C-alpha cells in the first residue's frame, strides 16, 4: 500500500505524489531546503488526518516557529540509528513439586521456548538483533506471549540492571541510562491520564514539565496548539479526558493524548507498547498515522503491535516478527512475500500479509519441531540478503553521538535540551547536551500543585464527603458530650471525648489512601523519563493537602470546642487538631506509597490506628504498660495529640475538679445519702489530721494529668512531636518512591 500524503490535488502532480513525505516537506520548507524537515515544516504540508479522510477543505493549521533566534543557524541533517544485538532476557520460574510417577513419561525439553525439563529459568528473549532509523517506524509483532512488550521494555531501559544481556547503541555508542531518559519517551499500553483535565490542559501541563522555563509561556502554548492539530484533537481540545463516572473523549482520542504528552518535547526515540490495542480500525490507523508524522520529523519510532490492518501495514517501514522470544523475520514489509515464498509458503495475493505470517507462525508453534526451521531460515535468508546487497548498508554515521544530538537540538528536536546545548562547551559527553530535568524544582512544584488543584476542584464531591464525615462526627460528639461539667464524672467524660476525638482525626485521614494509589502509575510514567523530580512531587503533594486539612480542622474544632464546654486555649486546640490531620495524612500517604491495593491499604490503616489508640495511654497508662510493649507507646501517633489536649484542658493549677464529698463519686459510696458522706468526710479528716470540708479542693488538673500518666512532655512538646511525625512520614514516602517506583521489570 502506498503512503498516504496529505496534499492539495489541484497543486500536486502525479509524479510528485510518489515523492516521500520527508522530501516534500523539505521542498516546501521556507528556508534551508537542504535540511530534513522539522515538526513545524511537516505540519505545514501534512493536514489533519480527519480532514484528509472526511475531505475537509479548510486550511491546514499553520505552526509558528517556537525556536529561539539562536537556533536559526541549522547544521546539516544527521541520521540516527538505534542498533541492538544479542538481546537476551530470562526469568526464574518456580518449579512445581510433584510426586514421582514411574508410569508417566517425563516431557521433553522444548528448545524453542528456552525451557529445559529440569531448569529453573525461562527465556523470554533469545538473541534478538536489529536496527531502527530516524524517519521510520519499526513494528514488533507476534502472538501473545511472544516477547513483544519485553523487547520494547528492554530497548527503552525499563528492565532492572543486570537482568538483560546484549547491547543497545545509538549511532554506534552505548546508550547511558541517564541520556536515554532525556532523549526518549515511552507510551504505555494503558492510558494513564487525569480524568478531570481537558485535552488542552493535559498537554499544557506536559509542556510545563518537559519544556524549559527559558521558553516563554506563549511559545509553549503555540507548541501545544501545534501538537493538538498534529494529533487530530482540535475538536476535543476543550473536552475533559473522563473516566468511568465522567463522560469524556473517545478511546482513540485518549490514546493520542497519551502519545502527545510524551512527545511534547519532540524526543529522538519514541517507544510505544501496543498503541492500537483496544481501538477500532479507523482509530488505530489514525494513531499510527500520527506516529508516522512523528517519525518523519526526525524521530525513531519503535512500537509493538498485535495484528495491524492492511492500511496500517502501508505506514510501517521495518518489522520484527517474534515467536517464543526468537526472531522469525526482520525487515521491511515489502520483503514479506519474497521471504515466505523462499520459505516455500507463498502468501496468496488476496490475503493480508501479517495475518498470513502470524497464522503460519502459530501453526509452526503447534507442530513438533516448533518454529526452529523458520528461525534458522530467517538467519540464512538475512545473511544471503546482506551478501547480495554488498554490505552497503551502514549502521551509523561517522560523527559522534554528541554532534548528532547537538544537530538535532539545533533543528528544533529535543526542546528540553536547547538550553543545555549552548552551555555544554567543550564537554565530550552526550549527556552534557541535555539537562536531567527541564526545570528547577520550584517550577515543578508550582506546576504539580496547579495540576492537582485543578483536577481536585472539578471533583468537589471527594472533599465534600470528607468534610461531611468530619462534620457529622463533630456533631455527634458535640451532642453526646454536651456542656460537660467539672465533676469527677465530667472529668472522666472529657478524657473519653479527647481519646475518641483524637483517634477520629487519624481515621478520617484514611480517605487520602486512594489519592496516590490512583496517581501511582501516572507518577511512575512521568518520573521514569525525568518529567519532574520525586522530591518536587512529595513537596507539592504535602503543600496542596494543607489548605483542606486546615479547613477540616477549623470545622471540627468550631463544632466541638464550645458545644462540649472545653476549657483552655481554642487556638491550641485548633493547632493540635491540624497537626493530627497532618500527621495522619502523612502516615496514610506513606502507606499508599508502599501498599499497592486500596483494600489492603484500608485494612492495614485500620489495624495500625487501632494499635495506636490502644497504646496511647487512654486504656492503660504508661506506668502500667508492660516493658516489652512500651516502645509502641512512644511510636503511637495518637499518644501525642491526646496528651496535648489533656494538658490544654487541665493545665490550670487553680481550677478544682473534685471538692469535698465529690471524692466518693465513681465509688460504691456514691449512692449513700449526702449526710452520711459528710460524716465519712469528717471521720476521714480526723484520721488524716487535716480539715476537709465540702468546699475543700481534693483534685486539681495537675492531679488528673498525673493519674493519666501525662508527665513526660509539655503540650507544646507534644504539638511539635506530632508535626515532626508528619514530616517523618513524608520523608518515608519520598524514600518509598525512590525505591519502589523505578517502573522497571526485575
């Protein structure tokens, strides 16, 4: 199938229709026609595919030049060649224990799958080699389980260090992990997007992350608008992404948005894991057409695809067919008929080439010999083809990788490296051309905070439910403990109120558990290729949560303080509730970074908070806790706010809570008549040798604190410890992101 090139039928001749798109764009470029086209030049000569299919005659969107004046002098076109050789990947498998059966014949080893009868490893990729060039799309194909996604992950450096064997080079130089992160992009199979952001906002936030701050806001906006037109998303630009509960863009549009956020900085390498999965034929074709335009702007595009249609086949430049981790064909689609004809399995004229190839591979996989014959034939056929071509195909250019990257940056590729390229000086390392991160951490924090607030503001029901839970809890506590007095029973009820209220602060924070769990894979995708720092995410996550926590604290404090009849400072009461929310939110956030599932996370949160309450000092005082459990008392998050509010309530040294005959309250003598209590008090006074009347103060606030074992820290000390716990768990959250969010296979 011939390439589809957007053109005006009245202005292009039939002869020109056969000219490759790269050459057409170069001829129509306004300056320096000897150069390969940039993204802007391509967009001037390639219209939106929707207009192309629908026959829309409206003018093609014109892209303005967003480069700086310093980039006006462009060097000659430099090709990129990504070569990979002998890529091998094996995993350890657990052998099942079975009782020996002398009557059962042991299965023979399968040489094609790389599995031996008694081995504990399984080979997923076995000696895969090939190359991909800029301006072309390489498609990795095969049946499910053939190793397509694994090969893409291996080339994109998404495998754990040491687990993969073989070499991957760019223009003959080994690719460092740091360099690959900043010159490449990886589009996952799942569309991981914020549901309540519009298409335009999603791409704009991506531009804020990936484009340097030296690029003005207006130029970033122009780049986003150009990308929207390139992706064919103009009609959906103002539509939210949507999810199960909110109607949004279509599946094909979501996929193109996912591609757009990863190509906003115009990477040199683009990896995609089954970008057409789950799409109808038209949407799939439009996605691959977009990838073709990206490749023709000077990028290397490598993707896995299950079974392309006839139209998609016409857009592919190179193909690798895999079967059980081995290469059964490698080359352009046009060579498929000759290849299978030489293999004595010619492709019928009226049959889809890829469908025939995949069906034949499946048939061979089910045969006794497997695909061994096809694997061996492919090796010999490739050797024969190279000898016939006279080894004229080179695998790279004669200049260094640094010079090639510098030339691409000067032409408008890899926008995030435009600033670093000018300051690289005489450094010989290619990594000096591109910064690790496009922006400083405060810019990242500002953009992350703005995105989080925008997404949350469009889902007010989430905060509303949390506020409702706090208000209902406060209302119930206020009405149950209404206007407590200063009697011994009132003191006991105040202590119970504080214990329940402080533990409630932590339990209501469990609602924050799904927040990061929903964003986890978005975070992993964005940080895997250095969109922003993990520290920026942790700090912005904490800052964004503070206003809502303060509002919740104020709502609960105002609902309960005066209704219950509490004494002490209202401001301190508000601060300790705010600190409790902060510590509880930080604790739950840390758990969300460690626990992968929501239900498991809720179970752990409820269990641990119950232990915290048990050892807080309410049910059993510090002096009565066994020595082997005392450590849990000091790490209890409930202990410190609980002791702080007790001290705030009972710190007045002159306020009396038990006078005279009230000493008999909460004892079996509480039911005797008042006159008898007075006689008992007189008798007790005589025995003690001191006068105790009905107005004599027997118990002050200090005595109550002593009885509760609240003696080791001041109330301010408890406040600072509670705040410190919040920071401690935020640090643990950051460490969990460093360790557990590498987004790599083992």
